[in-house]
C-alpha cells in the first residue's frame, strides 16, 4: 500500500479511566512514522523500526523485521516493537514507532488496559488503511 494516498492522518486519542493515550501517524513518502504517547508524563521511552518483507517460511505471507532502541529504565520497548511489526505487516510498508507512556503508581490492570488500547488502535488503523 502506498501511504502517500492517505493524505493527512488524524491523531486518535483513547481514554480508559485515568489513562489517556494519543496515537499520531505521519506519512513519510512511502513509509510511516507513528508516535504513541500519554499518561501523566508523555516522553520518549523507546523507538521501534520495522521493515516489511515476504516471510521466509511462506513467501506468500508478509513478515516484518524489527529493531528496537530503549532509553535506560524505560519499558515501552514491547509496545514499540509490537506496533511497528503489526502495522508494517498489516499495510506492507516500513514503519517507525516512537513510544512514551508514563503513569504514576501504575498497576497491573492499567498495564493490561494500555496493551488493549494499543491493540485496538492497531486493528482500527490497519482496517482503515486497507
């Protein structure tokens, strides 16, 4: 898919309780940059870069190779990697993801909620782009 066809991509905000996450996608020629930030102190915690390619196991399926860089003490690497890979495979382009979500005194339920919100956004984005 040629992301140039998308034009302006409107930021999406998802809210669940005290969690607010903003998802912003910017087309960069035939590539895509996604910023995911929120919580009490949005910041830069991790960056993921995915390159889409035919699967080695089944050339008829798409796969993505992902590289991640994480700032010391941050835990957003899993989100950056997951989103970069899913979106890259889902729309067939290179994807960079910058992620930083911080919630003071976060609990396990809120971590699960963030994961769910991210998964939902990925599904919605891929469906809208297809």
